[in-house]
C-alpha cells in the first residue's frame, strides 16, 4: 500500500492549502534586491538580513535586521509580527 499524498493543488499553493496565508509568512534573505524586494512583491513579510550594515535605504514593506538573533528577538517580542 502506498502512503497517501496531498492533493496536487495543495502542494502547489504557497504555504499549502491549509497553511498560512502569504501575508502571514516571513521570507528572510540576505539580498535586498532579490530576496527582500521579491518577497515583498510576492505578498510575503519581507525581512532583509543585513549582516554587513549597508547604508542602503530600506524600501517600504521590508524589515531590516542585522542578525538572526535580532530577528528572533523581534519575532518573540512582537508576538510573531514584524515591524
């Protein structure tokens, strides 16, 4: 007997059919232009991991963090909401 598989539509839906909505899903990346802006444009919570301390302006809809520790603290203290 083969194991059950998820429905095809669910496996091709961002977050899965029963998973979180895109606006409630954070994408963390270290490239502002591709990762953060792309995530924002796709409707995700966009987090730019700026380990180098860039002087670049942060576009609207993108949250900048300097480390994964900072990200963890922000998520913890904001009860899951980044700002």
